[in-house]
C-alpha cells in the first residue's frame, strides 16, 4: 500500500480515502512512514518529532493512540507496539502468502538472540543490547520478555518499570528495588533490604544476587564494613559454584571497596588491586572496569592523592557512560557521594560529588518517583 502525505494540509490518503490529522500527528506519521519497518523508542520519537521541545513521554503514547484510531479508516495500516521497546509502522501490501519476516517464529533463532543478549549483558555492553532491541523487525525476531525489561532498566527507564503492565510486578521487583536502594540514607535502606531478604519476595536468582552482592556495598556505605566482610565469606562460597563465574570480577572489586572503607593498609589494598587487574584481563567487562576505576580513585582520594583520584574517578564514569548502563553511572555517583560524606566531609570534593549526584538523581527521575516506589514496595513487606 502506498500512502500519499499532504504536508500543507496535514492529510494522508490511501486507496481513495483521506484522513485529516493534527500537525504533530502528521509529523509523527511522516517520520514513521519514511522509516517504516524500523522500531523507535519513545525517547527517539520525542527527539525526532518534538525537537527543541520538552514534552513528556506520555505525549508519544497519546499521539500514537489517536493516530491508530484515524488510520483504521484507511484499512490495514497499523502502528505496532514492539514489546518492551517502542513503535513501528506496519504497511500492508506484501505478496500473498509470503511472510515479511519468516524467521520470527524460528525457535533456534529465538534462542540464539537470547544468547547474544546474555553475552552483551555479561560484558556490560548496554548500547549493544539497545541496538539489537531496535532491530527486531529488520532482523526478524521477537525480544525475549525478560530482556525487554532489562533493556528498559539499562536505559534507566524507571517510569516504564513503575507503570508497565507488560511484566508482572514480581519480575520487576529486583530492578525497582535497585533504584530504591540508592536513594537517601544508606543506613535506612540497608535495614529495608534486610527485611526484603527475610521476606524472600524476589525470584531466586535475584534473591541470591541481592544477598551475596548488592548487600556488600549497602553494608559498606551504611558504615558497617564488618557486616560486609562477614557476608563476603558466603559470597565466595556461592560464586565458587557452577554458573557464577561472571560474578567473580564484581565480587573481588567489591572486596577491595570494603577493605578500603574499613581502613586497610596500602600493602593489603595493593595485593587485592593486583588480583582485580589480573581478573579483568581475562574478563574485560565494561561495567566492572568502570566500577574498578571508581573504587581505585576513591582509594587515591583517601590517601590524599587528589589529582590522581579525580582522574581515575572521571575515567571510571566515562567507561560507565560507554557501557550504556545508565543506572550504573547513577550508582557509581551514589557510591562516590557517600564515600566522600564518610571520609571527606565538608571538603571541596564532598561538595563537588554531592552536586553531581544530585544532578544525576534528577536526570534519572528518582527525585520525583521515590514516593511512588515507596507506595509500591513498602506494602509488600507488610503483607502477611
């Protein structure tokens, strides 16, 4: 089917029928038509159709809804929702009996694409995951529901994680809690996390990750490194088993951070630092490399090597930017901010990283969604 777009009157015609659109509806349809077959996220559509404007993401959904109703009059034209990612314009008119993407239902391809996503996830290549998600229609596969959720997490799309009805709340709980943990006083959040563990509300793999990994940093930032060191014993017992080999780099880096916060001497920290460097040569995961540089930068700051410390922290944040994992940059700034509050209180660096963290808090939307998260999460701990 061929569409005729009249930009002067905001009309679209097909098969002898004409539909009149509002200016932004027309601009949205025109962009999707020029790029038919491709999938675009809300953020991309806002950038392309509403440049230099400041609408909310809901603006896209509202325009899509109205466009769909109007396009039904032309028959067969539809704006498809690509599960977990965005929108794509579908135009009928292929050869009868010939599927545009026959590979979509191929189970072998589906399994292969899942494995590719897993690899990108392990290596911390969030931008690669995002690129692959955008090409679902062209490559002819359907994104696994779990990884559609992970893609939104990687982008820092907390609004989607809070409001979506595509994924059950239980499957979103871990990701929602990761955002919630890193807002406010670490001492309050570590108490909340202990209650969450006791209730056993998460899916088993995520429950394990919370217990053996996330809690290590939480205890440390709450000023309880001795509890982190005690829990670290169990962490190493778990990751020594099959299926946890990719947890080794982040656990060793976290151990370095715990000992740094506990006041270990340079000799002990240098020994652990050498171990981390060796592991990252074999497993060059972007997230872990960025995290390692941040921790090493904090080490230098505590030793009053100010220029070297800031340089390493900046490099770490840049690597996390490269990875495309938005929440991890936020978490790194959270870690830097609270470390400075513990050991560099009132200093220029304390003020600098406090300001950077506050800006990241606002950019991620956590400043306005904290109470929403509390309304979702806190009642779960009270349910008998």
